[in-house]
């Protein structure tokens, strides 16, 4: 499981919808300390005795008391580790957190890259995500919708800044720049409910693919998405 911002009950419900139980989870990897990503991790891990991987900076930001009685493992940029049949490699991203990372996972045959909660593109993240079979890629906001929103100026600057979240056009630039020779699926994710629409995100990603034949889908915040098999 990658991050968990939900209550135990909601997490159980979402797993059940996918035909899974908490006992099926062999590990939780954490990207950073913001509540929508880590708020449910440690209660869930404690309840079901699931090990958790996170950076030391994230651990410091969360606090030792929150992590009490959880089987913790520390990870860091570019140092791969294994959970069962998966090898995961964390990579650093620009976000306003203590030591944020995102992850690339592989079983040796297929490679999945995840990028959310980053304010800008970097050469490091482009290298980490190159050659993936599938991507989960943040399309947080449309620039004009954010500019026209009722958010206070300070929040607009944070979201749209270099350590905030990816605008549709920046996500498209990242996708266009990646090595896509194996890419079969792109999932647009982490959309703002107020400052973006699925149609705008899908259009940006589809345009970035140009003539590449990968499928584009958009994750729903309320329901997520079903299992996707990448052959």
C-alpha cells in the first residue's frame, strides 16, 4: 500500500471493494508527512501489524509517538528495497515536506512509477520514471482555474509554486519528456476537486502522448479505480 490518509473503517471499505482485506497487505510505503497521505498509516499498521517504510525526515516530521509500536523501516533516495516480490526504489521530489519521496516498483517484468505531490519537474524524477510500463501521475490543477478560485493568495502560491503540486501542463511536459517505449497506461491522479476537471487532465495527458498508444484514465478521488493489469 502506498500512503493512507483514511480512517481504518474507510480503508477497510476501499480494500473490500477491490476484493482484498487488511491481512493481504504486506507493507505500507509512505511518501511524506502531510495528513492526506499519512493520517491513517500508523493506526492501520498498528491494528494489523503491517511494516511501514518511510524516510527518516518523514519520521521526524510525524513524530516518534505517532509511530509507537509500529514496525518501522527507513528508506532513502535511490536505495532500493524489497517487500515480497516487489523491488521499490524511492526517489526525491520537490515538495514542501521534510524528506519527500515517490516510488518506482517492479516485479522484474513490469515497472510502475508513481509521481504525486511535486511542484516541478526535475532531471532526477525524469530519470527515475523513464521506461515504466505504467504511470500514476499527478494532475492536481488547471492554472487558470486555480488563479480564478476563491483560495487565498497564499494558498494559491503554495499550490502553484515549485514545491507545491503539478499543474496539468507541467504533468504533460513530464510525460512528454519521459522514455515511453514500454508505456501502456497513464493514470492521472490527485486532481483538485475545485481547481481541475477530469476532462482537462485527460486532454493534457493525451496531448503529451502525441502518437504514443498508451491508454489514459483519470482516478476518482471518491472511488479511486479498479485493479489494472499491465501485461
